[in-house]
C-alpha cells in the first residue's frame, strides 16, 4: 500500500512537471513564432513572454512537484539539496514531454504562418523551436554557445536557490514564481545573444524533436552544419551545478541554521513553495 501511494505521488509530480513545462513552452515558443514568422513583436516581447511563461508554469506545478520545469534544476537540487535521485529521470522525462507537446501545439497553430515565412522549413525559422549559436545569424560558434549556456544557467540556478532559500530573504506572499520569472526576463535581455538563452535541456530538446518530426530536417545542426543539439543539454546541466555550488560556497554556508522571523512579518518556512520539495 505504501509503495502504491509513493508511486501515485510520483505520478502526480510528473503530471505537474509536464503541465508546468507545457505552459512555459506554449508562451515561450509561441511568442518566438509570432515574432519570427508573423513579424509581430521584438526581442523584448520574447523575453517578457518567456519570463511570464516561467512564472505561470511555476504557479501551475509548484504545490505538487516544486515546479522545477528544467532538468538542470532537478539535477542541481539532487546534487546539492537532497532532492531524491530516484525522481530525477521521471522529472526530466515529464519536463521534456511537456515541452515536446507544447511545441507540437505551436507548430500546428502557426503552420500556415511558418510555411509562408519559410516554405522549406529551414534554419530561418528553426529558431522558433530550438536555439542556435548567435541565434543562427551572428558570428558565434559551437563553443561560444557552449560557454554561454554554462554561464547563463549558472546565473539562473544561483538565483533560484537564493530566492527559494527560506534561511535567506525569500520573496513573501507567494511571489517567488514571479521573481523567478523576472530572473528569466533579465537573463534573456542580458544573455540572449550568443546562444538564445535555452538554459534548460527540456526547453530545447523537446521542441527540437517536435520540429524535426514535422519537417525541419536540419533541426539537430547549427548554421555551420555541426551537430549542435547536445550543447543546450550538456552545458545547462554543468552550469546549473556550477551556479548552485557557488551559492552554497558563497552564501548558504554563512546563513544561520535556523531563522526566527519577526512575528507577523515572515511566514514559517513550510508555508513557502520551494523547488527543493521532494
């Protein structure tokens, strides 16, 4: 009976990760399709829609699964924060499936516009679904994209663990998802040039696979013909570990073990939704 309850709980967490990541990608890939294929909007609208997608996805999944929505987050929390290793692969699978399904929905909804803008389904609109070095046009190579993704994801995880650390000064009144969304907006505005700020293996691989299965035959390559799909998978995982490790080294180990909040000012830690919840 206990095993059945545990399995049911994990299934619920996977469903929440699927749903939350799907919401994230519906807004993120959808806005890029609107800008690139439809000519409506610009880089600012892309960054804001991605950030809001993160916020809304976290609100969807936060209570059930902790709303990782990103295998780099899940792995980093398993290494540094005690998240159960047995859940890492199920979470990553659910996140990737959510991204895949959302990308298929965008691909279907924007099919006519994408065809009009790029009848051959080439790199011209491949960036709607997955990232490229220099966004497919600027003189950035594979390794430039690799190092960029390490840096961008390190920033993301450093700030996520800081925001969700109840021993620090976390946002009040359930505002953590909104603040995390602002982090993604800021990363997009400051770190979107070299590699399109995937900073999330599921966000890139799921839509990349969806685009390949629906006509984008060069989906796995960059504009130079090199296999690039592995960069937004491997580099974010390394960056996530780096960012979380730096937070532990520079901040977390100096925080008090227990926080005694001022009465009426800071809720008890258990009232905070946190990405560390197992």
